[in-house]
C-alpha cells in the first residue's frame, strides 16, 4: 500500500514538472512583445550560396572570423544572386549572398543585412587591336548604349580609326545577375533589351572576353584586377567611360589609370553611383543561432576593414551603426 502511494506521488510530481516545462517553452514562443533572444547553437556547417560579387570577400571574412571562432564551420557556394535567392527561400542554405533588389513579395519572408557595396565596369580584352586608342579616348555612355541596344552597328574600326574593320562582339550575363541589372539600368535599358552572347557565371564571362580580342562586356570591379598585386589583369582591361565627352583622358580626369585611382573614385563618388550597388547577406526570417548572429555582427563591424583592399566600398557609418545595434541586441 505504501509503495502504491509513493509511486502515485512520484507520478504526480513528474506530470507537474512536464506541464511546467511545456508552459515555460510556450511562454518563450508567445508574442509577448519582448525582444527575442538567440538561444540555439548551430549544430552543423553554416551554408552560404549566391552572388559571385560577394563570394571573394565572404571567403576572406570566413577565414578571418575563424581565427577567433575556429569551431564555426562554413560551406560557400557561389552560384549567382538568383541561385542564392532560390536556395534561401527553399531552405537549402542558411545565408544567401544577394546583389540585386529582392523581387516583390519575397522580402517579407527574408531578413536582409547590407554588408558592402561594389561597382560594375565595362571590360574589353587585353588583346584588342585598338587597345592603345581605346585606353586614351575611352567610350561615351551614348556609344555604349547604341552598341548594347543594337541601335548602332559601329565596328571597333569605325570608333577608333579604321572604318569598317573588326566588329564589336558583345557578351552579357545569361544567368540572374545583379551586375547585369545594374549595367542595363545605367544604359537606360532593361535586361532583356541588352544584346550580346549570353554566358552563365562571372568567371565564364570573363574567360570569353579574355580570349576574344573584339569582345565588349561588363563585370563586377572585383574581378577586373589581381587581388594580390592590386593591378589590372593583362588579358582583361577596364574600358574607360568618357563621362565628359572630351575624347581623351589626361591628368586628374583619368580615374581609370590604375586600380587605386578607380577604387578611390568609387569611394569618393566620382564614379557613377548608378553603377554601384549594395550587396547583402540574407536569412529566411531572423537568424536564430548564436553563431550566425555573431558572424553577421562581426561582418558589419570588424569585417568592414577588409573591403577597400579588395575592391569593395564600405557601408556608410550611419548604416553600420544602425545594423550593428540591431545585431548586438540579438546576441545573448
């Protein structure tokens, strides 16, 4: 009889404990209006996919972050901004690298963290037979528009001294790309209106331009130079845009002379703002693990110092402060 009473008492206490735990957990998830606290730890690798424009700096950020957080593991897969968006919406990855505006409707399901800015530049092959003339004279926005819209059929020879010779061979991104959208908009065109041979992927597009002496295309600035030497590539050149219609680049007007000049011009606002865009890391809903929040917070604070040396432009200080404040409040 005593054994039965003891067992019943133990059962009652156990039931009360389980019910109490349920109420506590339910209270944590209820809409009390109080600030959410990150309580989970990432149990697996943090997976990231998306924009080619962000991939190089994210790779650097991962390596630097792991110096103080060696236990956090990452898997990085650059597959284009559109690929990253599909992956994050389907739950395939933890973070998406996005380099263009989100489609209407999708932004309600996503949490966006701006992390950097980058420029888009027109490019030609280093083997172009008119290279010297092109680098001295540049090309106006109006001529770029005429070529990429198909309204003009001028050859390289027509533009640089040998009429009728050597057609301009246009190349463009065939996949979903923030660079393609920005370049088209700068020329007052839609992406569908831009002419050229479509190539998927930034690296593949650059390879096509490098090997075709008559090529004309565009790319993210970060792929137009050697990150180790900070010099423009031998087989790929940034086409100078003649903003002023002078037909020549001399002295202080030549922002295209070196990597340092062009990168600084972008930072100072001397390069068209229409060709510079925000780059973001995106999660599906707010990040719910301590490691993800700490990584994003580190990027918008300590991580900003790695941008300028790698061809990117830093966020404005007011933006950094606002984002960092929100991220810091999420760290337990």
